[in-house]
């Protein structure tokens, strides 16, 4: 195995793990906007930058989310083909999604601060301190 293939393999594993960690909150976010079939949800995952995943993993996750009370499902027999399961978010799913959003907001602030420091830009706290120092009256006049 070449170094390039090993690096590519690590990337794929990291991307796959990242996708699995984000699967539940992204599904809840989509279901908050519209109730949907599993297949349609799986197709739209790429809109969030998530890697294509094994359908078995995807549907097991949906079933577990239903067991955990985050989503509910019903059978749609209105169309001419076979019945399809339609998923919807529940109140518990909304609560879990809100928790994720709050956590991500805090994480984003930490990441913003990290990159400000990394790139040598002042943090908001430093900007405020500099403003206070510079607002004094020039006593030499």
C-alpha cells in the first residue's frame, strides 16, 4: 500500500466517522423542515457534506431514533406503488436538536476564538481592552 493510499484510507475513515456522528442531528434538522421517506432523507444527506453511507446503517439509525422517541413513522399508502414509511420529528427529537444547536453554537465560538488567535487577529475581549486604553485623554497637550 502506498503512502497516498494510506492517507486516503485515513481520510475515508475519518469522513465516515464524522458522517455517523452527524447523522442523527442532520436527520432531525431535515425532518423538522418536512416529513419524509427514508430514501429521500438518505439522498439529501449529501447537501450537508455527509459521505454516502451504507443504507443498512442509515435505516438502523432511523429505527433506533424511533425507539428512542426522537422520530415517529407511519405508512404512506396514498401512491400507486408499495407502502412507504414516512418519518416525522417528535417533541423529544426537537429537544435533542435544540440541545445540539446550543452545543454547536458554543463550539463555534470556541473555534472562532481558536482561529483568531491562530491567525494573529485580536479576540473580541482584546479589541475591547485596546479600545479602553486608547480612549484616555492626551494629557501632554
